[in-house]
């Protein structure tokens, strides 16, 4: 009986904590977006925190295969972007730094979904160029990506995570639970500060 009471107390505590966090997030998002469709979309995604992440069974643009079996027990940073997104291109070097910093950490995986076809991604990875208008244009000084990229042209995975804007970042814990939803445009941070912030959120779960 005593054990049951302890379990019930813990469940009530977790529930109240989640409700408090959701209320705080709601206030934060209202300050950012006001009463708008953007607020509604952002709040719907925030409500995914604490729920199971979607099942993953993927083949990257360069042929690497990932499934839930490969990712079980790992902390996962999921990134959403697309090739012609200026903010995304700026954020890629930050993700490279994270991939480099944690390259020897077996319990971490960074994966990125791009709202582009596999053909476009392969061209990008091989030639460092994008299709603008009617021709391919070289991206000057864009770094080689140090993390796997998956085609998501129909935004299937984007929608499964209730995502609403690019670029975006989601952190999944070792138990496959969504724990963080992070958008740099919501944070007043430099590139270095954002790198340190992401690293702190990841290390908290490792």
C-alpha cells in the first residue's frame, strides 16, 4: 500500500510539473507571437514534449541506414531544414560543431531532415550547389556536412513531429521521448551562444 502511494505521488508530481512547464511555454509563445496562427502552431508542437517520438526507419541521401533499433538508448538531435533556407544554411556550421564535439559519444546521434528530394540532396552533397530558379548555383564557402541528411520532400517527418517552421531542432531522450523543441529565432543568441545552449541541452540527457 505504501509503495502504491509513493507511485501515485510521483505521478501527480510529474503531471503537475508538466502542466506548469506547458503554462510557462504558453506565456512565452504568446509574448513572441501574440494571438496568431503562428502561436497556435508553435503551441501544438510544444504539447508534444513528453510524448513518444515517431518511429524512424530511414535511408540518408548518402546511403546510410538508420532505424529505431540503431537509435534505441541514444539521445537524438533531430534537425529540420531545407536547401534554400538562409537561416538553415547559417545553422549548419553550428550542427557541424556539435557533430564534431560529440563524434566519440556512442550514445548520441544527430540526424537532419530536409524538405527536398533525394536527387536535390545528392546533388547538394556532391557539388555543393542548390537549384535556384532554372539552374544550379554554387553555395560559396558552405561546409561539408558532418551529419546524415534525409529527404523529406512531402514533410512527412516534419508533420509527424508537429513541426511548423525551419530551421528547427528537437531533442529525444534515451527512452525515445521528445524532451526539447528549440528554434534559434526564438532565442536572442549569437552563433557561439546557440552552440553552447544546444550542447548543454544534449549533455543534460547523456
